[in-house]
């Protein structure tokens, strides 16, 4: 059992923030421990992203998974203001194609005979 009322077991936070830490949190207070966990998680995520390499044994080639991501076809200046320069990117056509893919038409069967 843990006892929260004992004063002699209290240890100051290892990061020096002025609060008391616990041995279960690596001598960190609750706020510093949360920040520590976020830092560790960020390190693990960045490590996982950098180590995503696909090995294909049949061809003997190596592909980077991140390089197969979709590349945007817009130019850098027309992201916000497409009217301000002569860009050949057709926003209207891309919008129609995207809507056609995402929203298939919903049509009911036509009745052969009407009452």
C-alpha cells in the first residue's frame, strides 16, 4: 500500500520544478512525468517513421515507405491564392473527380409500370 500522509518519504521533483515527485514516476512530479512520457512517445514515433523500410526479397530491392505517399500536384504559390498567377492546375476538374469518387450516385430502380 502507498501512504500519502508521510512527510519524510517526499522527494523533490528530479527536474527541479519545486513539486514533490514519487519513485513510481522516476522521482518526477505528475506534470513533469506527463511531459516525460510525451517526449519518450515522440522519440519512439520519430524512430518508427525513420525506420519504415520495405525489403522485397524476390527482387532484392529496398523501397522507402514514405516515398510512396501521394505527391500533391499543385504548385507552391496557388495553395491559398490560385487567382493571382497563371497556374495551369484545373481546380474545377479535380473537384468534380474527387466528388464523383467519394459520392457515388444513389438511384432507385425505375418502375416499369405506373399505377
